[in-house]
C-alpha cells in the first residue's frame, strides 16, 4: 500500500528520518518499530488490517483533487445575511496574520510569558467589544453567535443560582440561534417562551436588530425584566454598534453576537469569533477565556489568562461552561480589522451599508412594495405575497442569493462588499428604482468620538505600520514555527502549508452556510469523504462534523446518549461515571447535558480502579446513563482492561463515551468503535492537523454506533433540530485541512504517524528516566504517545517547582510541556510524530541541563531564592541591564544551551508574570483615553 | 466561654452564646495558596449542614466552604471580599468568613476538636 509516487507527503509530515528512527529504536533496545508497538499497545485491541481509505497522493496531486472538488461550489454573492455577511479581508491581515504560521500554529496562551503577542491582541479584542457594547467585561471570544447566546443564557441561569428556569425572547432571533439555545436549555430544565415576564424568568433576549432586520421597541419588556430581577441579554450586530447606541444604554446586562463581518470570511459557516460582554457584577459568571492585565516580576505590564478558576479544567462540573477554547485566531483577525480601519473606518463602512439599505427601502416603498418594520440597519424584509421563490430564482440567474424567509417574505442584507450594481439589480427584481440619499432609519445615533479612543485603534493607519504591528506581536510568541511545543494531550503536530492553502480559496471561503444545497456540492463531497474516512478510522457507523470544538463534541455525544435513553423510555438514566483523572471538560459537559456526575477512583498507576468502577456501576445500574473514558488514559497509558470496562457498562444498560483527546495514539492501530465505545469525539485540531490558532479554532466531530445515529445533531436549515453549532457543518472552512492530511497520508501513512508518535514519546521517556522519574508506564514499561515526568522531588530537595522548570525551558527556547496535569507537580510531554530526532534531542538536552541546574541549587552552589530556575525566564532587558547581582552569570541566565545559527535565541518579552496580582485586580480591557486625562 | 471546633472539610467554628464564627483552617489556606476572591453568603440566609456557603478562589483552585451545622447567617466578613489575602495571613482570626446562629447545638458534638483535626491533617 506504500505510495511509490515521488515526494511522498508522509516523509514531510513525519519528523524522524529512517536513520533517526533506527537510532531511537536502538536506544530503546528494540529491534523494530513493530516490536515497540506490540510492547506498548495491548494485542487485544489491535486492528489487524489496514484502514480502508484511499491510497496516499502527494501534495500537488491532493491540491489538484481538492481544487476540482471545491470548484463545484457556486460562490454567488450573498444577500442572505442571517448572521453571516460578506466582508473584505484586508490583504495585510490575510498575509501577516491569517496565513502566517507564527499566528496560526501557536497554542492557547496558558504559558503567558511566551504568549504576550497574542494575549495583547486578544486584550485589544476585549477592549473593542467593551467599547462597542458599552459593557465593561468582554471575553476573548466564543465559538459562534448561537453558542454565545446560549452561553449568555447559561450565565443568567447561574446568576439566579439555577433557580429561575424561563427565558423570554422579546423578538425573533435568527432560527439557528433559537435552535442552539433550545438544545442547551432542555437538559437544564429551562423553558423558552414569550409569556409574561415574572420572577421565574432568568433573562429576556433582545435581538438588536431581530432576524427580520427590525429594531423593535422593547423598552417595556426591558423595564419589566428589570422589575422582575431578570437579566437583559442583547444580541447585537457589532458593525451597527459603531453608529447606533450601545446595548449597555438599552439596559443590557449581557451582549452577544458574531464578529465575523470584521474581516473574517464566511467560509460556509465558520470558524468565526463570537463575542460576549457583561456588566462588572457578572464577571465571574462569564464562560471561557478571559485575558487580564497583570505585571511581571519586575513590575512591567504583562498579560495572562485571568480567573481560570471559573473554567472547566479547574472547576469541573461546577464550571461556568464546558468551553475550553476560544476562537483566538479569528478574534485576532476581527480586532486587527478594527485596528486597521479605526473607528472612523468602521463607521464609514457601517454608514455606507446602512445608506444602501435606506435607499433600497425608499425605492421599494416608492414602488409600492411593503416592508416589515420601520427602523433597521442593514437588513430589509420585503413582503412579496406568494412570490418569494420566483424572485429568488431570478436573483440567482445573476449570481445573487437572497433569503427566502417563507413564500411571502424575502430578506435582503447588505454588507461591505455590496456594490452599486448589486443594489440596482436587486431593486429591479421588485420593479423599483433607487433614490440617491434619504437619511437614516436607525433607532438611535452614536456620537463619532465617544468610543475606541485607545491609541491602538488610531496608530496603525499605514500598511507599513500595520505590518510591523503584527510582526512585533508575533515576535513575542513562541509558536511551532520556532520550536517544538511538547504539550501533553494537545498533539502539537505539523500544520502543513499544503493543508492550509485551501482555506484561503474563494471556493472555500466565500459561500454562505444557508446557500441552496446545490450551491455547496463541493462542500457536500468534502464532508461526505470526511465522514466516511473518520468513521472508518474510528470504527463507527455515522459521523457528525457539526461540533466546532472538542467540548462541543463531548456535549453533542452526551446529548445523543441522553436522547437515546429517552427514546427507549429510560429517561431516568442520568448518572455519568467519570474517572477522577478525566479532563475537566468531561464533568462540565455532563453537567450541561443534564447528567449527574459520579466520580470513579483511579489506581496509583493511573488506571481506572476496576473495583470502584464495578461497585459504582452496580450501585447506579438502574440509572446509569454513561461512562466517559479517555483512551489511552489521560496518564498516557494503554489500559489493558478497556474492553472489559466497556462490557461492564453495557451490561448495566449504560453507554460508553470515548474522549478522543488521545486519538493520535490509536489511528491505524486500534479503533474506539471496535474496543466497545458507542460514541467518541475526535479533535481535528489535534490528531488531524487543524492548527490551534493560538487558542482556537477547533473542530470536534463525533462518531457514533448505528443505534445512536438518529440522535446526532440536526439543524433548522436541514429541517431538523438539536443543533449544537450555528452552522450545519460548524467550522466548515477548515475541514479541507483534515481532508488534505488524510488524503496525503493514506492508510499506511496514518498508521506510520501513530507509530512514530509512540516511538518519539518512548524515546523521550527513556532519555529522561535517569534524570526525572517517569510515571505511569504500561505492562512492558512503555508509554503511549506521551509521557509524564515527576518533578516533585526537586521541590522537596531544592525548592524548585514544576513552574520554575516550565519557565526555565523558555530560556532554552522551548514551550513547556503540559504542567501539573493530570498530576500536580508533573510535566506531561507529547512530542508527536512531526518532531525530528534532532529537535527531540535538543529538548531532552535542555531538560537534562535543567536537572543539572537544580542539582547545583540542591548542593548549595546557588541559593534557593536566587538561581536561574526561580528567576526564569530572563528577558533581554534584564540580562543586558548594567545592574546584575545574581550569583550566576548573564550567559548562564540567557544562553544556557549556547546559541547557534541553527537555534537562534528566543527572547521572552517579560519575566515571570504575577498571577495573583492579575486576579486580585482584574483589568480586562484598556481604559479609554479620557481615563488618562 | 468560646469553644472552637473543626471539620474534616478544613473549617473551624468558634461558638459563643449560640453564635458560631466560621472560617477555613490555616492548613486549608496554605493548600489553596494566595486567595484572590471570596464570595460570601447573604445575611439572613438559612443554612443546612453540608450546604456550599462560600467560594474561596486562588489562582489555581476554587473551593466551596460548607455549612458545618444548621443555622442562619447573622453576619459576614466584608473585609475578606475587599482583601482576600486576609484569609491567608489570618485564617483563624481576622480572616473569618461568616457568623451563624445555631439551630441545634447538639450537632456540635459530631465535630472535631483541635487534636482530632491535627490528627487528620497529619
């Protein structure tokens, strides 16, 4: 099956050369890769045949195939609106950010010192949202508009201590938003209706404007909500907010919406950044990532992720949400768009769009065509009794798409890309002529100079300045384009350029998610391929690509299980067993899916405690809904008894949910479906090469067995319900990345990647075992695709904490491995198959050298409170300072591994960030200029 | 005379004239690290033993503090809201969290004394 073509991609994707892998195998004292795999992976779960997916083709061939496929999409100009708008991606942002690996290959900024660039830009994003909405606290983006509104509802629910269970819509939101809010509300026992606003109402939702484009008068509803103690959630278009009064002035406690039209391509529905902003009082209820300003050990300003204790990785089932990731790359594109245009530019775009809508409205009215509503921004709903389809068909002949709301109503939405020719052609559909200028029909006016006064929104007007601004920020960060990122459980593998190229293609980027099905045949063919390949790889019968993050996949999978039990008349099954070693998202997702979490103990070796599992499965047998299990385990070990575990759960009537976080250790070697899982999510942003984007996007499809297929997420545009994302295919425009990867690797390449990931991890475990204890190995002393090393001994003997080691790695030019998870005081290292032996050796050398440094502290050469570890990292400013009084030299501080042309020095922009100061005095947006006067 | 009791959940309560002052132990604050946020109950709130009453947060952990006995909140320590570090520096004195009127003083007999608590934390 090996591809014999020239330039096989497998050789490019896999880091170690033949020689490199041979010498690693020799170090491990095994004769062959197959021997190592048989030692690491239990025979009982092995897949004994090649995967049935197409043979590999090389980079050029795959691009040709995908080009032809996606060319089947019709990229008509969209006037559909409904939350998705045409936008011009500024070329300076396209090249320097969107298509720049320094931005898209970075990880979520947990290690703040090496993430200052993207943290700063996300901080500006929060400032932008705060300025537009008038609400002081904005998060660093959410997954899409519909989930953002659902998260806002969740915040309101928690605000009322989960006691108020009604949500009232003041007017119609977009159908896909209603759909997702419904999905989320049902398991929590919340109801959605338009009834009276009383003390049972957690929040009212005020669309601003509504799905018909209309600004209604909601003042009475808002007043009633305030009187009843209900929160007011505004769903507002951010572009409109540059020329209309902000939601805060309406009385909104929370505002949510999509930032897509700020220079992020529609991309058949995603990925885009959504925003969420709240009042100060609601700060701790906000879901997801929040960037805060703090300072470093020398008092310089620095950024970090703030209030992480709200989040699932710490708070588990009591977290504010199961959300892990944000949409960092897209949020950063959106704020860059705002920085590039400035408030004047944004207002000019908004005013032009509104002017187009006003002229069209005036023209239609003059022609005797009826419109819905009087106040609007960019969207008109036109009354065309009985003729909607006919008019839409005429528009299509000219390559324009309008929204068919029903047989009697059409929607027209204008955007930054709408031209004069478009307007005349659309007016002609209704027999109308366009007047020149007819004033405004906004509900309110916003003064030009009252917002976005911060310097950053005014300083990057020339392209030279903008290019350097983005470069300056990127240079602060350590992404995969500089060094290995050995984060355990995160699978930071290559995001190949050929995989990324199609994301920018017009045929991929410029199609509306609600375009007629025959306009998206390219996407249909792409998603069909992916669904069948992923089903084959994981051993399932059906796959949904809709969930746009791993957490959403978990949630969708648990909902499928819940609906399956309901369907069988076993609605009482609501117990979800979760091992204590599980990722925090698991209990958070289970809680959101209306399940009660029962924790199962783990043995010291990290395996699930089978006696405890058995006892709890029996105790809760009648009510058992599911077991959530990560495989290989979060401790990086292939547990032997996994098949028995699945059988035991099934015997009690429960379903087995596989957390696919560690799928990179299984592809081609074993399949969750064969092992006994009923449902499993896959992180395409881990195993299947979608880049992490500095904290999003992600894609988390789920695979299910036949009996659960009917319970996969649907979508209102597909005439079904239970959606978990705004768009039917979630983050569709990045699915080509995974398509390219699978197509270029083929069955044998994918299997080889898994084997090399396991070899690399075992080689690291072997190289470090004499310097740090390696925890949790399988029966043959082998780890899976990652290994955990214990640094607690250094804490006891030398006062060196795991954090000191992580920060010291920065001085050596590395991103730290995963810190203190799943075991406090340890580091979890996952090299992936993409790292070469040379880079792995460089990392191991650094780890060994750090152990040597700790030994010098232990032996008293360096004091415990003044040594290169506790003071790490060392920025250039400090090392170059004339004032140097440490007992170690400047070169020991900053060039511990020497420097060379091959491995140029990475300089951290700040020293250690003070986490405590940042959380005690939360600053999550830049104050306006007036504050400095 | 005031008597101090402890719980297995690392809370202390000092009882005097039917009113208990409740806080977390020095061991608990040490395990949590520097506190950054404390969320207090409302005065007048009635508590059942085992209810999660207070949330204390450090940068790396968030923990619930539970009602050690039944009763009603009579006073809360606003000082720890504005300065959470007070719980670190003075867990068993200035860093108290709330006071409560006991419903049933018999419940106190099930609690630990200082020696019993020390035996638990080793």
